[in-house]
C-alpha cells in the first residue's frame, strides 16, 4: 500500500479486522405427511427452496444440503443435531399436499442447549 504523496510503502494497520459472527442455519429435510409416498419429491423440493432462499441472506451462514440431508428420516435430539452440524439455528418441518392445498409446519430452534420454537404453522 502506498500513501499518497510518499515514495515508500505505508505501514500496515496493526488492528485486527472486525470478526463478524453469523447465525448458522441448518434446514433439515421436511417430512412428507401426505398419504402419497410419491409426494416425497415435494417435501424435498420445499426443503431445497427454503435452503436456497436463506442462502441469499448475507447475515446467515447456511449448512450445505448434503450435510442436512444426511439426517433425512433420522429422529434425534435437536441439540445433538445442532452440534453435529455446527448450527446455531435448526429449521425442521413437514409438508402435506392434498389436491391443490398445501400445509406446512416449520418449527425453528435456536441452539443454546434449550431450543425455543421460533416458527410455526402456515
């Protein structure tokens, strides 16, 4: 770096850059709650759409799809899953499609060894 009007490089600043802490969100695969097992693609697509939408938020770090989909169909303690994925927030949910109607339920949890619900039914 050169200082304007000088012929020698200026000394670099000796301050540490500001560390920005992002919330890390893991979106677990949504459960298919419809009677039709062929609607599994719909549940997976809903999960992927939410992952994509969250990834555009610069204030969030989103856990990769491959990491979260490894938990598909596995029941477990949400705190353990959050630690495994190194996530501060977990979004899980279910979808049910019947004809032209869609219902989804998305409770969100914040990790601090006591995850409160942050979301709900839509």
